[in-house]
C-alpha cells in the first residue's frame, strides 16, 4: 500500500529534526527530548526578511568592472559589514545591504565607498579620513549621488540615506551626517506608501540616528520630532530586536527631554517653572523604568522559562492598568500642587511621564525575554562567541542604558548639579556592570574587535562619558575613564573615544583641582578629593565640529578640538569656559599640552 501523504512540518526542535521524529514543539525545550533523556538543542531562529523576498528590482547589475571594486565589496562583506553594527544585529549590513548592492547601483557604489573609507580609517594611525584623499571612495560616492537623482523608489532612497550617513560619520562630518539623518526621517514621515520592510529594518536605524542631532547639532532646529513614531508597548518581547526597539524609543525620549530641559539647567529658565509637558514626559519615563525592573525580577525568578508573561503571573487586568494610570495622574496632580514652582504648561509633563512609563514597561518585558537570548545570533556565529558572553553583553548594555535613562531623565530640569550626588550608588553599579562586561570578553573577541576602529551604531562611549562627567566620586569616574579606552571603539558613529576621553578627563581635573598623568591617575593628591562644590562643577560641555592643529610652546604640532565647559560663578551666573584639548594619539601627552586658561569666556544667563 502506498504511504499516506502528509505535510512536512519544519517547526520542530533541532534534535527531533535530526532524528526525523515528530516533535511536540514545547518551548524552550521539547518534552519528547527530555522524556527520552536527550539534550534538546532548541529551535532554529525564525526566518526574517520575508518582506524582502518579494523585492524584484528592474535588473541585476553587470559584472564587476574593476579589481578594486571587487576587492572593496569583498572587504565589506568579510570585514567592514559585520563590525559596523556594533552590539546590534549585523544582518542589516551583512544581508540586507549586500542583497540590494547586487541590484541597485546607488547602493553598490555607496558600499564600495564605505568599504574604501573603512579600510583607510583602520589603517590610519591618527587623523580623519576624507573622500578627497581616497580616489576610489570619492569616485563611487559621486556615482551613488548621480544614481540617486534618478531614483524613484522611496524605500531605496531611505536605504541609501543611511549609507550616506555612514560615509559622513566615517569622515567625522557632523553637519552632513545630521543633514542626511534629517532627510531620511522626513522622507519616512512624508512617504505615502513604503514597503513593510522599511519600517521593520530601516525605521529602527533612523530612530537611533535621530539622537545624533541632540548631541552634535548646532541648534534646536536640528532636533527631529519623532512623537509620531512613538511605539506602542508590546505585551511581551518575541525577539531581541523587540527589546532593542523599545529601549531605543525610551533612550531617544530621554535625550530629547534633556535637550528640552537645557534652558532650565543652563539657560534663561533656570529656577523658573517647568512646563507640564516636560514634567509629564519625565514622569512617563520614570514609570516605564520601574515596570521594566519588575519584569526583570520576574525573569530572574524563573517565570520566563515557563513561557508565562508577567501580566498573567500577576493577573493584571484592565481594571488594574486603569487604576495604575489613575494613580499616576493623582500623584502628578499632588506633586504639581505642592511644588514650589507653579507648572506653566502641560505638554512637557506628558512627555516626561511617557518616558518613565516606557522605561518601566521595558524593564517588565525585558525579564520575560531575557532567558530567550541564545547563542544562535549572527554575532555569535561570526565571532565564535559563547552563549554566556553574548547574553551578558546584551543584558549589560541594555541595563546600563536603562539606568542612565533613569538618572538623566530625573535630573533633566535641575539647575543644581549636586543633585547627581544622590545617584552615587547607581554610578558605582554602572561601573560594576561595565567591569563585568570587560572581564567576560573572550581574548579572541577582544583582539578581533580592537582591530576595528569604527562602528556605525552607538556603543559604550556615551554611557561611560556620562558617568565620568556626572559622577563626582573621584575613584568611580576615573574608572569610567579607564574603561572608556578598553571597551570603547575608536569611533562610534560621531562619538570619538579620543575626544570624549579628553573632555571627561579635563572635567575631572577642573572639578577636583587635580592633574592626571598619562594613565589617568593623579600626579598629586587632589585639592578637592571629595564631592566638589556646585560652583566648581561643569554643567555641560560642547566641542567644535572640526579638529584643528595648534602649536605648543615647545614647537610641537598638537591635534585636538576647542572644548567649551559651561560653569557658574558664586553669584549663580552661567559662563562658558573654553580650552584647546589635545587628543590622544597627537604625539604629545594631552595633560602637558592643553592650556589651563580659557581662550575665550562668554557669559549667558
């Protein structure tokens, strides 16, 4: 008799597939394997990029025309692409970009330009790379611009926009990078119809890029407004990208809130009422952070292993959620009533509360998903990393971001820098987390990644910089400086570890009245070893967009930047103190070359 036909199932665990037996598909490990005393190897990662499968461009490009182009594409595929993503999933660079480079000339030319600049950047001992100094990169960049002018697909334009932003970041060209970032955001907001894959794969990248103008923009006109992009909070995390997307949203909200609060911290609204809109956004962030921590506790108790969402465990229904919201509103009302300042408006308070709530919910969801991180990730396969390291690295990165969002959002409107002293334990926890990341890095990974000097995504530099300039415990902030050199990449998009380290180092010297040696240790005991008084604290910093070269009194040429330090006088006047800081790698010790007097001094109130 003929064998009865049946549809082949491809969703079973890896062990049952190899044994060619039916799997009960129980997760995270199947019952059939455990009952038979076999090790269940888990399940294959879900197939992604399904929307891309239907992409059919007009025609494939002809063959490679020059050996230099072929070599550049190979270098990108094997070296540049896997490293550009940093701690995020590299499939955007290793799969999506490479797929489009086979059919879209603008993408292909952009990839060649990135590859050529990336290789040059890795080979340079110091200094910035420039298109004008790289004929291959310049030729293909111009060709990409030419192709882009005739392009009709908004989706491909958005993809090329990201590639152009990468090219400008490699050159440390802040203004052009921000321009491309803003253009891409505008296209995505105004496009009437774009393929679903753009929202899935491009939109998260643009959200992360949207933070660059808040750090490196020249004015508030550069700040993109992504309110319409605010994501709904998922019931649970189904993938690491879900957790990453939600934290990106929270971090973006936090940075935006802090920039909106500049006027209250160092501008003409100091000691003035904070609008209700800002206070509401601050409250939202705080609420989200607290909920996120609850979710993490749920996972650590082992709830996630049973696949039970926290909301089911706590039996949270609509009535409970409504009561929580009502409670938040009543608390906000009471806080406003007893505040010594009368709130001026309502929009900022809503945004503040939104951020806090998102952080809490992210913490809640993160715990359930946390156990699902496996070694079957592209980064694990590429670097041959162990499961424990990948899990700890991803958790550590997000947990550090979570804690920094909490501190930063709560201090967003404070004109008193001593308020950060209440978070000394949090800063120490952050340093301990960073030290854990450092000690768990395999030697092979450390050697491999140190050979890469540029990543397109933001890594640990901004977080360690935040600790160095806002934590006033001398030992803790000195450790942040040390870890910045160890864990940071030479450049993370527009963040340069040499510049960031020099600025953080100088802030410590100013506040503690101490000189540091080349190893960032005090040359002599600090005159202010404890917590410095508020009038000696740096409120904020700014750096000139372009590096410059100065000649020291000894005749040495020193490469560095003009850096501004916002400080206040004893009578509470804000002023800008500026210095030229020599960067590491300039051939002379930064500590011996930077002037200790301001080049110019501007007063603002």
